[in-house]
C-alpha cells in the first residue's frame, strides 16, 4: 500500500506557496519581494546649525536647517543678529534651531554643530567661563530638555554646508535690489 499523499496547505491570501508563484507575483508586481521599507520615524529630525561673525565681535548671523528622517526639508532659516562674537552666534543658532524644532512638535533631534567648543559645553563636558556664554549654554540645555531627546554632535565644517550658506547669505553686504516686477523696461516706470 502506498503512503498517502501530503496535501498542499491552502493558499493564504496574498501569499505564494511555491517559488514559481513567488516569482510570478514579484514579476507581476514589479517590486521587490521583501518587506516594504519602514516609514520615517515620526518626531525625529536632524538639526544643522551654524553661527558666524565678521570680526570678533562684529556683524553676526545665524543659520539652521531642520531635515526630517526621510530627508525632507522641515525648515531653513538664516538671519543677521547684530553685533556679536562667533561663539555667541553659534549658541544662538543652536538655540533658535532647537526652539523651531520644539515648535514643530519634534521629540527627538540630532543637533549637529561645527563648533567643537559649543558641543562640548552643551553636552556638559566643559562649563563656559564667560557669564554670557554660561547663560546661553543653560538656555540651550533647557530647550533640549523641553524637546525630549537631543543628541549634540560635532561635525566638520564641510558637513555643515547648508547652514553655513545661510549664515554667509545673511552676512553678505546688501545692495539695493529692484523687485523683479521692475525689471521690465517698458512697464518699470508705471509700476514704480
């Protein structure tokens, strides 16, 4: 007497039982057969901040860029802050970026800065000797606590190009620029 044949288990919905069925489904779907890519973590972003000064102290500016986990741009901001030193500008850029991240409802931020001293001070490895810097350091730490989880990371200046460009643009000398609508030679007089 022959052994009874094994019956193939019933096909589960959306699943293939054999390799041939898997290949056919993959070919028909035109996509890979592995699990779908994970969605970006909600509430997480990378903050790149930079501050600069022409002279120390001199005209200063800040810039920061917030990028979501999926690579999408959440915010980019650069502005002149008046006369300040370079370290004060770095602190104020970091503080402004963290406050914006909190305003967006983020709860995990990787804060990247190209000022090693600032990163060491806000991380608690060193305390600033200057009372003004101590006050700014305390404000940055408090902003980080309000967000939740913030990791402060030093990056080389080359890796902080987007934030640096915002600072350079804010520090660039401004010439009078005509609005685009006034560049039309025929209608320029009528619109002025």
